[in-house]
């Protein structure tokens, strides 16, 4: 995906503040943090959103969630964190490459806005 921002970050064409990387997954700090810790966890492979996942991605999802746990540990989020995956137009997704926001070191309420 030539014009995908996060694919370009994966390729190193656009710089990012990496916090975790393995063969399949990359995590980097959000450029406009909404909490003291705000990390985006993405698959290196281009997948548009949660809605575009298939059964073939089951193993990859396990790796993504392992990375999420690793980042939470590295960032000292033992009190918890909010995990968000904006999906599609109604979900407010602006970058069309699957990503999970980890938001931490901030106490969120029980309700959604
Ligand atoms: P979403 O609205 O869920 O699609 O989230 C996209 C996120 O990507 C937003 O929180 C942006 O601040 C973040 N973002 C956009 N460009 C960059 C970039 N170059 N590096 C890091 N984060 C970015
Ligand atoms: Zn992409």
C-alpha cells in the first residue's frame, strides 16, 4: 500500500518513536498523544481495519495482543490501560491501517463519550 501512512512507517519512510518491534508487529508513540502513554500497535502487513480481518489473521491477532501486553509491561501500566480500535467511518478511524491505541497513565471513566 504505497500511500498508506502506517505502511510507510513500517518501511521506515516516515520516522516514528518505536517502542516495540518483532517480525509481524510494530508499536510506536502516537504523534498527538491523548494520554501520558499513547502507543499505537499495528500489524506490519496492511489490513484496513478490524472489519477487514479474516480467519487467516487469527495467529497474527495473537501476536498483536502479545505485543500489546509487552508494551503495557514496558510502559508500567500495571494499573491498567484503555485499548481502542476505531473502526470505519462511524468508529472515527482516520488511518486506514489496523491499529490498536494503548492509552495509559490516565484514569478513564466507565462510560464512553
Ligand atoms: P485513528 O483516528 O484511530 O485512525 O487513529 C490514528 C492515530 O494516528 C491518531 O491518534 C493520530 O494522532 C496518529 N498518527 C497520525 N500520524 C501519525 C504519525 N506520523 N506518527 C504517529 N502517530 C500518528
Ligand atoms: Zn497500511
